[in-house]
């Protein structure tokens, strides 16, 4: 158990809908990262937050957004969902910028 | 353009022998490299890392070797155990620990045969 929690574990929704994925980092970790794992693209970095502020962006679509709250939990919002958004979404946390990342169990999103 | 490549989708090794997993990268700006292990239905678990200023790092049964001139790294597991059967991901970062996000390879499925 990495100490990173993610909810929900599974999510099934329809095209065009909007969903919110939630992540609670390890106690004391200030950085949160979001990754998408799809069959053809592998694990891809989406976005990083550090102590409430956005710090780095990867291959995140404009339809996706994230935020980190004062209690350090983070949410990833996915809107106007398409079939191709079906994937595993992982959250990771680290103690400060520059440390190893610890991953949560992931949320499996299925878009029908 | 895939900046981190794991060219072997799978590898089968006998229990007790050495497992060698390979990884190549193309971006010479990568400064830090990590290996993660992943079981089905779980998130990746951090195994071992190495800074670009070193060529070897050891932690128990796991050793990572880095050859900067060849842009190649490898993970050695000795001796291999049944519990090592998993998918192994190589990852690279422009800064120590992935402060700007990690770039992952597509993974190698390691199967330890009894």
C-alpha cells in the first residue's frame, strides 16, 4: 500500500459526459501528479500540482483540468468524454519536488 | 516520438537465475532514471532509481546500470523469485525524481518460471 488513495476504483459513463476523479496523496506529500495509461500509449504524464499550484503540464487535453485543494487532495476533471478517453488514470505523490513518486491504485474509466 | 523505449514486451526467466531488463532513451537531457514494478489491478511501485552522475546503483537483489554514452540502462534482478513476475517500467525525468513528470517506457512483462 503506497498510502495514495484514489476514488472511484471504476467509472463507466457515456460519450459527452463529464467525470471527476479524486486523489488523496500520502500524508505530508505536497506534490500530486496525474497519469493516463491507455493500451496503445502506455503511461503518460498529464499534469503536476505542488502545494495547490500547477507546476508542470504534460500531454493533457484541453477538455481535461485538475486542481489541488488546501488539504492537498486533488481532482482531475474530464469533460466532453470520448471513447478514446477510456483508460486507467493514476495519481502519484511525492514529498517535495525532486523525490520519487508513489502511485495510487488507479481509476479505470470506461466511456461507452 | 517515444523517448523511452523498452524493446522487449516480455521476458521469461527461470527462478534463481538473473533477470536483465533493458531500456533505451533518446533525450540526452534526461537527468534521472527510475524503475517501477506493476502487478495487475495495482498502481506502479517504485523499485530503484539512478542519477545521471552515477553508473550503478544497488538495492538488495536489484541493481540498475546506466550507460550514458549509449543512452541505455538495465535492471538486474538476482536471484529471480516467483514474486518478481510483474510488468516493469523504465522511467526518465528531466530532474531528480520526476519533478516535471516522468516519461515511461511501455513496459516489459517479466515471467519467472519455477
